[in-house]
C-alpha cells in the first residue's frame, strides 16, 4: 500500500466507524437516561471532523515544492494538528459544561441509567481502542502528526467510554450523581490530550530544535564519516514532520577545495539516505586545526 492508499483507508475507517458509533451511543444515552453516554456520543461525532481535517492536512502537506513554497508544505500538517487539538479542547469543555449543568442546576432531574448505556460503553471501549491502535500503526508508517493526533482522538474516546462505564455503573448502584461526575472526569482527560497535541503542533511550527538524543545520534553518525575531523556546529529544526539540519564540519586544512567538497557531499548524502525524516542538511566546511 502506498501513502495515498493508506491515507484514504485511515480516513474511511475513522469517518464511517465514528459515525456509526456516535449514532449508537447517542441512542443508547437517550433511551438509557445517561448524560455521560450522550456526552460520549458527542465526543465520537467530533472525531468525524477530526479525521476529515487530518485527511485534508496530510494530503496538502505532501504536495510538492513550488515557486511560492520552495521548502514544501509540511507545516500544513501542523496546522491540521493544531485545529484537531482545538476541536478536542472545545469538545472537552462542552462535555464538562454539560456535566456541571446536570450536577449543580438539574439535580432533581438526574435519572438512573438503564443497562443499555452500560453495554454501549463496553462496545465503545473495545471499538475505539482498536481504532487507536489501527490508526497509530499507520500514522507511524506515514510519520504523520495529524493522524497521530487523530489516533489520540480515538484513545480519548475510549477513555471517555471508560469514564461513562464507571459513572453509569455507580449510578445503577445507587449513586446517580456519579453519571454527570463521569462527564467532568472525561472533560479533564480530553483537555489534557488536547493541550499535548496543540503544544507539539506549535513546537513544530516554530522551528523548535530536535531532542538531545536525536542530535547526539546525528553527531555520532557524522563523526564516523571518512574525512570529518570534528563537528564545529550542529543545529536542527523541525519543519512539520520533517527536519532541517545546519552543520559545520572541520576537514584537513591542507586538502584541495575539490576534496573538501567531496567530503561534504558524502556526508550530505549519507545523512539524508540514513535518516528518512531529514529533508535537507546544509553543510559548511571549515579548515581543521594545524
């Protein structure tokens, strides 16, 4: 399967799976008197829009460079991830507001849920956890931040269903107030994931450097290349799901310009061929010490 086929397949699974699951949970919540399950259904429905945004973002980010965008379009995937994070945060706050309303302003109207929402919660946990692993597997193959964020949408939906299951179960045991409290717990979990996704997207849009472990791996690799005496400077920056590197290496000071250039070219090709997420490395050659 090529990248385009994977993107289309992930999108179809995410959209159709969430539409069916959201409809099922919404009916179970309404018929079974569970505000937590209705909130859970809204979360599943938001995943439909999340998958659509991930699909559009990934497709646009993989467009070739052009005159107006000589460095490519990878940052569009960061924009998609940021939008996904904001949607997730809005969904979480909406679920939290619903729980607060029921808990503090509609106390007398809290009904004990039936067994139907409990069954729906179990089905949702199994399905959404499966969708998380499925989406994350292919998102890693694509190295796609947007689809990784979409996978986390599935995981938070599974967590929502766990919260719903606990809240509904406690309500049936004689604690009906636990159903809206479950909505508040779900709200906190969702917002936490939304913040993590948004922070990662913003970091990649701001040319944030790579982590120390990756830079050390690059240093070790370059230092082992023939003709490189030492590394004078190494800078990395994230550009969407790709990485740009600025490198200064020292070579023997008495070799010809042609030989020095050949060393730089070998290092350039070796890095870009060995590290698939490195889109380009710019190398400057310095004369080594006497």
